[in-house]
């Protein structure tokens, strides 16, 4: 699971994915209060800037959207991203995740390469999802409309 700053930033800026998040036990997230000016501020008990939804978290926040939208950053894992992609791929199209010779990951959907250079599987899948579903590409700071 990618817990790096780049992936957290990519997830944070993927507003449509954040707004549709319904927290489930085991989901990965980062807390906005752990960040200041784009930098992780280490809090006592946390070393990576991410945590997982557990029973205590669900009891405290539950399904109250107002309690977590804008406060927590949902970090979808590989299986969640694959499920999101599979929902938007037309029937009969193939979906391929691959690794280049240089160690970067990419995604093919049918005959179109939706992502060529990503440092992690999660980044590749998120880039492919955002490009395919929302026609957005990552410019190292935010998602912009693909021209």
C-alpha cells in the first residue's frame, strides 16, 4: 500500500473520489490535521501519516459524512482502485497493469495506455481511473483536465 506524500496528495486532490467515500473497516486514510503547508507533521503515535479505519473510528464517526469529508483523506488501496476501474470499463475491453523495465507501473485499458509512468501500483491505477472516468491528468500538484 502506497503511503507516500505523492499518493496522499493525489488522493486529496481527487475530490470526486473523496466525496464518494463511505468509510469501511480497514480503509486507509490520512488526517488533514497531520499536514501543514503540504508537509506531514508527525503526531504522537503516528509515524507514517496514515492510519486505518477501525471499530473505534467507525463508532466515533460512523456514516456521518460531515464528520470526515474535508477532515480525512481516503487512500484507496489496489483492490478498491481496481474495482472502481472495472465499473467503468466497457464490456469486452481488457484491463492490464504492468511494470516497465525501469520499475515504473502503467495501465492499459483495451488498446489505450492510460498511464505509463507511476512509481507505485496505486498511483498507476488512480491515474488511469482519473484519466478514463474524469479526463484528468496529474501535473505533480493537482488533477487538470486533459487537453
